[in-house]
C-alpha cells in the first residue's frame, strides 16, 4: 500500500510546487502556439499561469515576515483559498469585459479550483481551528491540490472541450 | 484574524456562485434579439411615432434613428460574416 505523506515532507512539496508553476507557464506557451483561435483558452492559461507565479511569490514574501506582523499564522491555508478565488473572479471578469464566451476547459478549471478551495477550507478547519495533529484528510488534501493542478494543465494543453454536464447526462441516459 | 476569515469566505462564496451560475450568466449575455424580429419591432415603433403629436415626434424619432442605426450596423456585420471568404477579400481590396 502506498502511503502518501507529502504534507510533512516540505522539500518534496516545494519541488512539486515549482514543477506545477513551471508546467503552467509551459502550458500557456503551448496554448499560445497550438490554439491561436481559442481566445478563452489563451486567456485562461495566462490567468492561471500568472496566478500560480504570483501566489508563489506572495507565499514566499509572507513566509519571510515575522509572525503576526502583517497577517496571523492562521492565514496559512486561507491564503490558498484567497488565491484560487481571486483567480476565478479575475478570469471571469476579463471574459465578461472582453465579451468572450468561456471555453469548456476554462469552466472545468474553475470547478477544479473550487474542489481545491473546499479541501483547503477543510484542512484549515482541521489544522488551525481544531488543531488536530494527524488526520487521514491531510494526505487526501496533498494529493487533491496537486492532482487538480495537473488536471487543469491537462485540460488546457489538450484543449478538452467535453463538458462535465454532458458526461453526467450520458451516464444518466445509459 | 478578525478580517481575514470573513474576507476569504466572502470572495470564495463569490467565486463559487460564479462557477455554479456561469452557464446562466453567459446565456443572459448571449441573448440578443434576432434581426428580423428587431426589424418588425422597429417598424411597429415607427408607426406609433408617426401617429404621435408633432412636438413629441421629434425626440421619439431621434431615439428611433439611434436604434435603427444599431440595427443597420448589426445587419452589415451579419452580412459580412455570412459572405464567402473570397468575396470578403475583394470587398476589402
């Protein structure tokens, strides 16, 4: 049985974080070259790539600050929820202002970000509010956040137009 | 801690609402009156304006002209979009 203990292996988690950020930048370049006509996909890839870069920079900056000088230590998981929400809101607002229809991959990326947000919220409750030292959900969380990030990359790189709603509809009809 | 949690909760709720209602929001954005329907509406409106008092007619006609110009612009774009690509190039030249 594989035991996932990424959440307490900081070096490994930082390495994965950097790989994810790099793959988002690479994704944006691939989308820019391969799918020139897909405005929404290009915009989504750009917003997600910049979000991952900026959130990593912001996280690094906040880590350098002494505890309690700007924000409390309780903000650790909440900041990831904030970054995800701001990414969705910003991407949506740009689409709305430029009157571009959302690509199915971008909508699915939003949904995956929502899953990320919920898992962060649960971990915040367990680790910060309840102070539980060890819980099975911590492993689930570390797998979820990384898997969703790679799934978003996959959606953008392969221009996945399949809607989740239609998949459910087919499943229900069959 | 006093403002962080409510702030994060509010923006995450906004993000969730966007994600769950995105299809509906886009549908409302896309909903535009088709051109033939708009032409009929404009004709009916013009008939009403012609039956109006002369003092009221000037302002109403100006307003109608603006709407008619938008209709003409939409019709022009629609015609260009449906044209054959070769015809488009010739028209530009």
